C-alpha cells in the first residue's frame, strides 16, 4: 500500500507542478501583452500632449495672450506623468541610454518653453517667437521625437522578446508535460502490473492461509482430543477452578480421589469442603488456600503440599500444582493433585531405618574407637619383644623367622592404626589439635623417616618449600605429618624408578592466616582417569591387583581426604598411566604469633658468599639445593655428573676462583659420589676441598668410606 500511495502522491505533485507552470506562463504572457498595449496607448497620449503644449506656447508667442500659458500648465503634468510611466515600463537593460536622452530633451524643451512664456509676459513676443523658431529649439524637438521613437521601438522589441520567451517556455512545458505524462503512464502501468502481482500473491497467500488454518484446526482438534484423553485417563486428579467461583470441572481421577459420585456433586463443593479446618502448620485452610491461589495467579504457577479431606471425612496428604491458564478470555487455575500418602509413609520408614543404621554404625565406630588402646597394646608388646629377641644370639633360620614376625607385626599395626583412625573419623571423635609448629622442621622430620624406604628402592626423594611460605603455624603436627606420610609413602610404594618430590607453596596469606598447597609428584605407574575420583573412597584402590603386589587396605587416601577436610582444605590428584601422578592438597592454617613467619637465613661469615659446587644427576635435587644455598647467601654452581664437577673445580682453581665446598649425591650413574671424592683427594690442587655427601640411607660400608675419604659430613 505504501508503494501505491507514493505513486498517487508523486503523480499529483507532478500534475500540480505542470498546472502551476502553465498558469504562470499564461500570466506572464498576458502581462507582457497588456504592457505592450499600455505602451502604445502612452505613446499616443505623449504625442498628443506634446503637440498641445507646443501649440500653446507658440500661440502665446504669436498672439501675446498669456491665457495659452494656463492651458500649457494644465497639460504639462499629464505629459510628465505619461513620459514617467512609459520610462518606468521600459526595460532598463535595453532602454537605458534612450531613457536618459528622452528625459534630458524633455527637460531642455520645458526650460525653453518656460523662457518663451516669460518673454511673452514681458511683451517681448517677437523674441519669444524667435526662440521657438530657433534651430536649438527645433533640434531639441527632433532629439525628443527621435528618443520617443527609439523608446517605442525598445518597448515593442522588449514585448516581442517576452512573447517569444513565453512561447519557448510553453513549447518546453508541453514537451515536458508530454514526457512526464509518458513516464507517469509507464509508472502507472508498472504500478498496476505490481498490484496485479500483489493480487495474485495475496490470493495465493490466502489459499495457503486457508490451508494452514485448516491444518491448524485439525491439529487443534487432535490436540484437544489428546488433552481430553490425558485429562480423562490421568491417574492424577486434575480440576479447573477460580478463586471466586470455585470448581468448574474435574477429571474422573479427581472425582474418585475425593469420593464424589459424579462431576455434578464435585463442582457443587467449594475447595474448602475438601480440606480440614486447619493445615498442619496451624493456618486456617480457607486463608491458606486463598494465599496459594493468589501466588499462582501472580507468578503463573505454585507447587506445594496440602492436607485434603474426602467426602467421608478421611484425610490424605498430596502435592498440588496450581497453574494459571486462560479459558474464553477468563483467567482460571488448573490444579493437579497427587496423593503422596504412601510415599510419605515410605519416606518416614526409610528415615527411621536410616537413623537406626546410623545409630548402629556410630555404636560400631564408638566401640572400635574405644578399643584402640586395647588393640594396640598387645601389638606393641609383640613388636617390642620380637626386637629384644633379635638383639640376642640366634641361629640364622631363627633370625629370619623373627624378622618375618617383626615385619608382619609392623604391617598389622599399620592396618590396625588405619582402621582405628577411620573409625574415629566416622564416629566424629577425631579432633585436630591447634599448637604451634615449625613447618620446615615438621616436613623435614617426616621426609627423613621415609628416606630409607626410598633409598632401598634406589629412588630420589626430595622436598622443597618456597621461601615466601610462612613457617610458624598453628595446627596439628601429628595429622599434618600423617597426611604427608601417607601421600609420600604411597608415591614411594607405587614408583619403581625415578623420583618422588614434595613441594610446599603459599597460595594466599593475610596477617593472621595462610592457605598452603602441598604437592607430591612421582614417576610411578600412574592412575587411570576413570579411577581418580574413586581412590579417595574407603577400601578402594585404583587396581585390585596392586593390593596383592604392594599391600594395603585402601584406607590411607580415605583417611587423608578426611583429615584434609578437617583442615578446611581439599585434595585432588592428576595422573597419567605410565607417566606418574601428582597429589595436591590445600590446607588452612592460622599463623603463630610471637614467632617469625619465615625461617631466618643463615648469616655467618663462614657461609655467606661462599662458592659451592652441587653435583646431582637429578634436576629436581639440583634446583632444591641451588635455591637452598642461595637463601643462605652462598654462590652455587650445579652440574649433573662427576666428570663435569671435576672439570669445574679445576677451571675454578686455574682462574683463582677456588670452590671450597662440594655437595654431592652418592648414587649417580657411571661415577658415584664416593668416586668423585676419591678423584678430588688424588688431585693435589683440590685435595683440601670440603666434600659433603648426600644420601637417603646410610650403610656400614658407606660410613667407612666416608672416614677414609675424609668426607666433611654425610
């Protein structure tokens, strides 16, 4: 429609413009013709008045009668007015010079004629005649006549130009009107063609709409049939109601649920008739029902539990879903009611059974927790007595048997401790202490206790605490040690070669508390991704076959997880089968007051600025030793084998930058730490270099070699 409106508006505008243009051209042409006629009339008037004035002045000069002057004065203003009108009508561009000459000649003639009247008045008529017949007067008359002739020609030519211009304008107007008419005709043909296309499209759309309406009607009827089927066959009671009119209808399930005979009896009852006077919370059913319906009307739906009453006065509990809907323009509510009496009874029975099971479980855990002392005491006696017997003289077979007893007793005591700790946790009787502890000292003690196990498996065992990690904490040193012991012990157990590294860092810290992160990384067998979440469950291991190979109850990580939770932390693992594992846990600690947050650096003249050479094939150990010595103010250099170490020592000696101290690992490939020490002692330039041997376990032969090679410490 906008296109048609635009076309009509454009056509009207063009036609109006052409009409105005034609009218204006006619007005201009008519004006030019009228002007031309007026000029001809003025020309005649001027000639007539000029002759009257000339005759008047000459008659006055001939007769000496001044009455002719009166006639002259009467017609003179008329002549000047006619000349002025003629001059004003003439176009200045074409008649500028002629107009000036005409005005000048007229002025000159008037002056000469006034002079003649003055001479007549002085009785000098003869002189007046001489003036009027003089060549000068005749010349001015001729100039005046010629100017008026030229002015008439100019005016005629000007009018002719105007007529010709308007004829040309009329020609182009007709041409333009014809072109515009053709364009408009073509445009209207296009408009009519487009409208015809629209009509066809509208007819097609109308047919499609009719088809769609028919399909929708069919679908609506099918949907209504489906809804009616669901409505009638639903096991839930469904009813339609309004807050003002009450029930408008109900399905068979609703009629049956409330014990009515038919729908008529059902709709004759009000909602309050199917409720006890009060709900379980003490609210009047009438008041609360109104509140529930208002909520559904405002929010669109409302789901709640309700105690109902049947016709026979029996009561039942049901869930009610009120949904706002619109029927014939009126807002109504659909109520879906489901009897949950049996579900409620089942839930209550389940809750009672659960509480009974929890009571039994707590009784079991209480029993195990209270029996911890009685169970540990005989085991400690067995272990103690066995160790005493091992200190006596025994036959080889007896010693072998007793060692087996001692190892088995230790394993059994570990299992008993795990079970008892887990029982305490389950019983809620495990509480953490909050005492002052030194983080670095506690971690060091735990790692030292594991050093021999790592040494026996030829594993590198290292630990590192970031310098900015606070040291003086408030916590339970026993349980912190137990968590580290479990994680590092597991890492050693499941790693056959490589290294086990503990890293401690500070994730966040305020003036009064800190969140620390502990990470235990190993190069062991790894854990499948689908088992990572299960390894922290009780009595669970990633692979059942590992229990037979490595032993264990599967309680260690479960206990660790519970202990970390008690520290307001969390624990998780990252692992790749065959690529090792990393166990992380974060724990919350308060900072101990009155103690430095960090372990003070060593600051003695004998250590600060001392050059030290670190020799270790393990990159992690080199990093830890490098960081540790730098914190002490030393200047470390790290290499990965004995040959590089000897080369650095000799080069430093030659450069007069002697390295006075060597920190060397014992177990290195190709050349071990003792052989490196022997090479140093055999070189006269390096013989007095102090050597400290680093080892996770000490054998009797190692102590002897340390003495022979004059090792400073080990």
